[in-house]
C-alpha cells in the first residue's frame, strides 16, 4: 500500500495504490479532475479503470466537487455517509452551497490559485453508503470512522495495518497553528471526534489542509480545549450579526 500525495486546487489529494487497484480518499474539487486522471495514466501508468473507489468524506466543494465527474471518467463508484446527500438539500442548503463555493474561491485567492470552474451538483448520488466501523468495500485494510462536527456527516479513513489515518478537515493550519476548521456545526460531536482520533494513537495523520503529521505531534488536548463551545457556521454568524445590529439600534432609541 502506498499513499500518493497530489496538490489539489485548495487541498491535499491522497490517492492510494494498493496492488492492482486505486482508492481516492476524497472526492476533490471539480478543478482537480483532470489532474487526478493525468496522474493515474501519466505518472502511475495505469488505466483509469484501476480507480475502484472514490470516498466523499463530506460535501464541501474541495471534497465532493469532483466526485461525479471522476465517476463518469473512471467508472469508480462513490461512497459516502448516508447523511451526505441531504447536506445541501432545500433552499437553505442551496444557499449554503453557494456560500461554500464562494469561500473556496476566497481560499484559492489567498493561496494564489487562479479562478477555476468548481461548480458541481450539490446533491450527491453515492453508489455505496458507509457506516461507522465498517471496512471500505474492496479495501479490507481500511476502516471507516464517523467523525462529525465540521458537518453532520464527516468520515475519517483508518488504515489498520499501518496505523495511518486520513481525517479530511478535522483540523486546519492557521498561522502555523493547528486549529478547528470553519464551520463547526456540532461542537460537542467535534470534540468527541478529536478524542476518538486521539485514542487511536496514529503513526501518521493525513489532513486535507495540513501536511502529514506524526500522530504524536498533534496537540489533541489543546485542540479539544480550544474547540468552539457553540456552533460556528454561516447561519449562526448571520444571526449573531443581526442580533448585534438590532441590539445597537435598540440602544440608540
């Protein structure tokens, strides 16, 4: 088993080579599809049909945006948590999706990436539903862990024989410090997810926005202590801004 690291539009991409098959640990952004396919055929000298599974850890643009397009190009099935399809459902969901696409462009601008086409269908149609503690279909050495908090459907992927784990957005790097990501939709669940990963004592932790880290180097206790106690997302931020404005207006009357 070998984990290949590719530079994505705004995130790390991890492509697993396991004997005669390939596993994509996350669905990337739409802007990454050509890059992933070129890596498989050009660098690895393999046919696209060797990609046997695409996991979507959660529905944000840099994790799910390329999934449908990669499935169409390679024939690989998509696997995700059962709640993933509904994350952007309804009017509120579509609004959140548009905001998240905008945030992706903002991050890309901050790191000097040119604007790319990243719009994608916000309603995922997975071929396989992943439950907590199950093995990945076709990849028996990989275990699925439900690690919500960032969203209500986050997944982490644990390679049991080598004690390596991919945790997607469980943590990010800000000013060279590991911190909780934005948004945090379920603070209590987020802290429990950190504790769960901490208890694994992983040899290596792979993240979407942080270089691979030895598990022993991650300050889990600090992350748990500093994690938000209340949700931090678009809706709560908007509500709080409105409340502050109304409070300010009432003080002037």
